[in-house]
């Protein structure tokens, strides 16, 4: 560190570029959460199915995805598919990889939330003549959401951080913007210090917002 002069001026001059990358990070993270929640809900119902041909593939999906690195999954989709003449853009490959990966984790989160509902709730619903879709929509999911919400919020924060891996397949998120800036200004320390700060501000702000939303949604009436 002796003789090194910190110069943040060049980095701050390119702050709009970093913020544009942060917007891309948030955009793809929100889409990932929404699609992953759909995949996770379907996966949870399949894993709980009594039909073996439905349950077994869902179980294998969860086990395979959870036991392989996200980076390998991204490379498989982006580079592997091109080898069999399936063109996939870097953005599409990144989104698909994140959705498949987080869908497996949300499958277990949603399944745990459904299993937390007492069996008496299911029996009461069926006794009222509700069909399975009606039972899930009006009885199970509203109660399970209270259980699922906290780990789902943690998963969303994880998605924001894991999305930095998309920079390896040239998705112009915050991580790649930081890498490009560092390579042009030769100020790696200053650049990544600012990039780190942006990530911290994003995650802490979103985490606090989600906690406030959860408090307002699930607070018990006095």
C-alpha cells in the first residue's frame, strides 16, 4: 500500500454505467424469483404427488440441481446448447440457469410450507366439497405463504448475489460492469469497493423492505 494513491474520481465519473448494471441485476433477479416461485410451486406439488411417474422426476430434478454448481449449470445451458445447434442468448441462458437453480430450492421451501399445514385443514376443505385446486387456492396456499415468506425473502437476496455469476457469460450486470470499468481505469481496488458498496446498499434496502412488508402482511391483530 506504500505509495499508492486512492483515486475514486474516475470510478465515480462512470457511476451511471455501474448503476445501469445494478438495474440489470435487479431486473433479472426479480424475474428469476417470479419464475422460480412458479417452478417451485409446481415442483412441490409434484414431489408430494402419490403418482410415482410425477414424484420421481421432480425428486431427481431437485437432487441434480442442488448437487451441482450454478456456474456449471450456466455453462451447460450457454455453451452446451450451442453444440447441438440450439442458439441461446446470454441473457436467456442466464435467466434460465438462475430459474432452474433456484426453482429447485424453492421447491423444497414451498413443500415445507405446505407440509406445515395441519392435515385437519385438508380434511375440513374436502368435507366442504372443495376440489383440490380450490383447497390449495383458498385454504392451503394462504396459510403456507406465511411459512414460506421468510425463506423466500432470503432466497431473493441470494439470487441477487448469485446473479453476479452471469458476468461469466457476458450478461451486463453489475459485476460485469465493474470488471469492464476496472480494466479501463486500472483502478481495481476503487472500482470493486464501489461495486461492493452498491451490492450492500441493494441487499440491505431490499431486505429491510421485505421485512416491513412481511410485518404488515402477517402481524397479528391486537
